[in-house]
């Protein structure tokens, strides 16, 4: 949803695959091979999306530290010294980056669809 709206999810939220780690053996035994591969690719894409978000956050902070306005740099330095986060929590995703994230989102969607067969078997 965030990627479609071109807004990063808040930086204090993390995409994880914890449920995957706990249930992958059961999941693997119940999926067709192609569905299993789709799920594996989706899990990798979740990690890639989180890494992209983390990298974008680092760039955002670097830009704040390099602000040409000395007063803005001082405010940011003071905030960092006091462990305050003044960077926007969920900034916009630039159009060029949104295009790069689209295949990852497609992989996550395909993995989710592959898992739907498990919920229909219950």
C-alpha cells in the first residue's frame, strides 16, 4: 500500500519475515514447487524492500546534515546529540525509486497469492 501511494512506511516499523521462519517447513510441505519458489522470492523481496527503506532513510538524514542553511544544520546536530529524530517519519518515495520497487512489490504479491491456496485448504 505504501509503495502504491509513493510514501515510505514509518521508519520505526520494520518489515519482517518472522512468521516465515517459524512455519516455513510446514508451508514448504503443502505448496506446489512453483508456489514454493514464489514464496521464497517474496520473502527475499520483503528484505529488499526493507533495505531500500533503510537506505532511503540514510540518504534523507545525510541530506539534512548537508543542508546549506547553517541554522538548519545546527538544529539537526542538536537533535542528533539528544537522540531526537526530526526527519520526516514517512517521506514520499521518489518516482524513479518507485519504478525500481515495483518488481519487488510484484514478487511479494505473487508470494501472497501462492500462500492463498493454503488458507483455502482449511
